[in-house]
C-alpha cells in the first residue's frame, strides 16, 4: 500500500490547503479506481472506502493480487465540506457531483471536479460510493447508468441484493458516474443503507462486494474450487451478507413506485428498506408537530419490497416517503 497526495484543496479563506490522499495497491496498471466521499455528509461512503483500504492492504501483504492488478482508493475528496458539516460546498452551496468532468480554470467546485476526474481517468473499472439526493435509507445495491457504454451483466459480479439500471436524465450528464463511462471506464455506483451515519453491516457488505468483483474478474488469483464467497470468507476477507450473482435481482428504476405524503409534519416510520409489504399495510404516519395528532396514514399501494425510505423526521408535504419494488 502506498499513500499518495493526489492534489490539495487551496484558495480557501482563512484555511490552510487541505490535501486529498489516495491509496494505491498492486501494480502500476490502472485496473480499478474507487471514489469514496465527495459530499460533506457522506460519512458512510468514506467509511466504506476506509474499510476497503484495510482489506486490500491485508490481501496485498498476503501476495494475493494478480500481477497486473492496480487499484486506487480515494476515501474522501470533500474534507472541507465535511469539516464544517455541510453536504455541499460551503462557500456557494454547489454540488461537486454536478460539476464533472470539471473545468480547471472555472469556479472552485469545477476545479475540484477537474482534479478528482484527472486522478480517476484511465482505469478499466470505476466504482463510486454514492449517496442519494434525498435523505433516506436504501437496500444495498449496485447502480448502473444506461449510457450505451455500460455492461449490465458485470453488475451481477458484486453479489449485492439488487442491480438497479437507471436511464440518465439531463442533470446526470454532469455526474462522476456518467462522465467516467463516457471516458471509457466501466463504471458502477454502490449504495449502502445510510449516508450521514455509519451502518457497519452494509458498509462491510459494500467493501466485500468490491473484493468479490475483483475475485470474479480473476484479479485475486487464487484457485476457487469452493466458490468465491466461501474462499474469501475462510480467509477473513468477507464478513458481509452477499449473494451469488444469479440471485441478484435486476430492477429498472423507472419501474419503482414512489409513495408520497400529502401533508407535512413529523414522520413516524413503521416499515423499513428490505421489508416485504402487502397492499394496504401501514407504512408510516405523519403527525402534527404541535399536538401529535395523526395528520396522515401512509399505506402500501401494492405488494412488494421497500427499496428506499425517507429518514428525516421532519418532512415537507408531497415528498417521496418510500420507493417500492412492486411484486409482479
């Protein structure tokens, strides 16, 4: 393992330059790059990347890497936002993950996106440990953007419960995932349960899924007569609950059913991501913040599995409270 300084975040008022570090493993080949936290509240994403650094370091010490395997992991490139507790860039409230591929002579967030993208370019595979634009919890899954450059079958190699296929919208064209693919890196986004707090079980699952992906690509060159999962588990490399790729459920994002509330107030959730629900089941209530009277009862519109759940306790009216994978 080699820690390298990729670039510094400078020109900040009243602050010293902040270094952004990456961790290199294996050869000089550009096989896989993993980007952790970009936004200031992505504590879970930074933690997943840090756990991956630890696991890869142990494997490298064992001589487990294929000769041509080269991995770069960047745990965090949003230290300034994280230090002051802001999701977006504190000086102008802009989102770095809406600034790719970046512009070296532009505004601060454009320059940061340019430096991040320069460090990540040229890799065969890329993984972004992502967070959603809404505050909420997910079923762990891998997401692929349908740009025409992707290989959906490769998403099964992570062994996560779900593979989500998303058709890009205009605002997606400025994200890391989209631009990485356009610049010929086969790119995946991995989502865990949480963003601003650490969920150890899904963090381990995400880190383990990346090891599983490398193993299935032949980059961890052991013989696997008992299967990849059992092999890595026996060596203490896997602690999460993964599935074989054939058990991963592929879902198109446009087929998800959004469940909205009508009134604002305090959200009391009774069901959570991964719960199977029947039509009519009570999912949540919206209560009056001054009297605790129930303003609204939110029920499942159909049978299915909850994929996403809003978690902020104060919720505005007409928000997405749940996203449902409908049983067909």
